[in-house]
C-alpha cells in the first residue's frame, strides 16, 4: 500500500471537493479528501499541502491547529468576509477564490515534488563595461553548474546577443519572456523547468525574436519559480534598467566581469559604487591582469577569479556547443571558482 502522505482536500462542499479534485488530477497529484474539521486535524501534520475549504475553516479555527506551511484556504468567489480572518488564524498562505484562482492551486500541486528541495542559488552576472564578456560568462556558469544539478540561465538583457543563441538553444521549442509576460499567480518551479528550452541540464529563459516589454512582477515571479525548480539560476543582467538593483538585492552573488584596462576598471567601479548594497558583489577579471589586488581596491570589491581569454570561443559557439567546450578551459575554471563562492552545491565533484 502506498503510504506516502497526500495533499489534503478538506471540505464538506461537494462541488468544491469536485473542483479541487479535478485540479489535482490535472496536476497529476493523487489527493486525500476529508469533510470534517476533526479529520483535517488528524491529517494536518503529515499532508504536504492542505486545501482547506472556506466552509470548514471556522470549525478548524476552533480546534486551534499548530502552524504549518502549505495551507491554502479555498472557496468559491467571492470568499466570505470571515475567510480572511480564518486564513490568518490557521496560518494559511493565501485565500484562493475559485474558479479564477484554480491556476494557483494547480501550480502548488504541480510543485509538490519540489517540496523540501532547498532554493537554488542566484548568480547575477553583469559587465563592468560593454563587451566585457558577461553574457558569455553567464552562459558558461549555466553549463558548468548543470554538471551538478539543474541550472537555468535567465536573460534579462533585451539587447544582448541572446543567451539562447550563445547556448545554441534559439531554435529549441519552449517558453520565452513573451509567454511569461502576463504570468499571474504562482508559477511552479517544475513547470518553469520543464517549459524552457534546455539541453544537458542547462535551460535558458530568453527573448522571443522581437523583444517584448518585461513586467517587473513577471520577472520576480519567474526568478522565484526558477529558484524553486533549479539548483543554480544565473541571470545575465544588463548594466542599466529598472530591474538591475532589485535583482542584485535578490541574488546570492553578483559577479561583475571587469576588463582590466583603465577604462574597464573605472566603469566597473562606477557601476559598483551605484549599488545600494555591495556586500555580495565579486569581480571576475577577464584578461591578463598583473595586479588583481589593485583592481579590487579600485572597484572596492573582491576579485573572485582572473580569467584569461578563451581561445576558440567563437568556433565553439558556432558549433552549437556553448562557450564551455572543455572542463579545463579558462571559462570552465573561472565558472568553478565563482560557483564555489556562491553555490558550493553546484560544483560537480
Ligand atoms: N572568455 C572569453 N574569451 C574570449 N572572448 C570572449 C570571452 N568572453 C567574451 N568574449 C568575446 O567578447 C565579445 C563580447 O562578449 P559578451 O559575452 O557578449 O560581452 P558582454 O555581455 O559583457 O557585452 C564576444 O565577441 C565574445 O565572443
Ligand atoms: Mg551581454
């Protein structure tokens, strides 16, 4: 007998139970159904998710269950006024009104396999100056991190070469920013992971052929789902724009790719100086650099690695292999150093 705890549908409203069971079936999640507050309490601690019907919520509140994550209070729209108070009292994450909120329920159920998975690290990569090699390095990080676990490269630069192009995934089918632009509700980590173009563990969330506008809410939602569904999320960050500081604030580490020329170092220093918080910023010096300590002092951030240029890069990209062709090349080495700082789990043995 399968004794794996199942998500719990808790309602005495037959139509609500039927609708929730339909959503669970669509998400491929077997569920248990109970119709009394006592039965909810009995299953409360073990069920990975509880979909608590608004009809049973007052009776459950009276039983004062302990707090637990993964509870949604679900009812037909419009939710009764007391539903929000009940949701607070049982510690529900939100009140979902059906049928409109069905997607949120489905996404939560789809993400069940991800429960217990730690959130992935987010590495933002930005060029200290134009053409420093940021996009190339972001893609290299995605390739190297994928050797240890699922990785996603998120392309936030609408006028870069396209991470999908660098990774030879531009013709691969899958979700791009134009289809996520209107995402509402909670996007599941698994859905995003399975929807983006991907090869060998490296996925890419990139642009459609004609760049579209990005809604900051959709970007936030996508980054959050990306973390839930991947061990490592790499963001190719433009140097300017609304999303830059917010993304840096959310990142585990921001890696600034610096050209070790006077102008390259000066531009990187100005970019870093404009950040509200510089505590999780490190530098990747791209090019021969006799004095990395001086670069660190000028930019006021630690040098994580010095990376010589990689020979044969254009050929490797043209062949559809992405920037990392060999695990011993400069890009792979530098990627391992940076991952070791920000995402030790993502460095394959
Ligand atoms: N590690 C590297 N070794 C050699 N050439 C590189 C390297 N990284 C980038 N380049 C080259 O530099 C140019 C700009 O790279 P790109 O990654 O698009 O920079 P950015 O995103 O900072 O503007 C490209 O022509 C690319 O092939
Ligand atoms: Mg770029």
